[in-house]
């Protein structure tokens, strides 16, 4: 199954646009499209999971703990990708495109992944 991404409100929208420019076949929904801009982390994670989307976020402070709490509650999740603010937009785009093109969504279930990916 192909990776489907959900950006949260913290993710730089340029990353979403850049991924879609590089590969329009990647399913990457913005926070604006999903109407999740003002929701708490837990709700964003639940909605992403309900849609089978891996959440992509810049929020390295509170999102990981909300994600781990979700896992501790035995709630299935497609995964979480954290993009630190120091990572360039171009590198984030490249990493997400690579991830989408070279992996299956099932590989990321319940996984918390930090970019950049290590070879």
C-alpha cells in the first residue's frame, strides 16, 4: 500500500507543495484541507489514523508524547514523521519523496520516525 501523508498545522506548507511538485502521485493532505488547524495533538493523530495517513509534523515538543500515549492506549496508527525545524525544506521534501517512493505504508505503522533518515 502506498504511503499517504497528513501534514499537521505546524508543518511548513512549502514542504507539502514541494513534495507534490516533485511527485504529484503522492497523496499528501495539508492541514487546511483536513480542517485540523486548531485541533489538539490527540485529535489530529486520531483523525490521521482514521484516514490511514502518516502524520508529518514539525512539532517535536508535544507531538511525540501524544503519539506515544496513543500507542500506549493500543490505538493503531499509520505512524508519525517528525521534521526538525533545522532541516532544510529541500532536504525534508527529498526525504519524504524518497520515503513515499521506496517503502510501503505498512512499514511505518506505529513507528515514530525522525528526519533525516539515516542510510
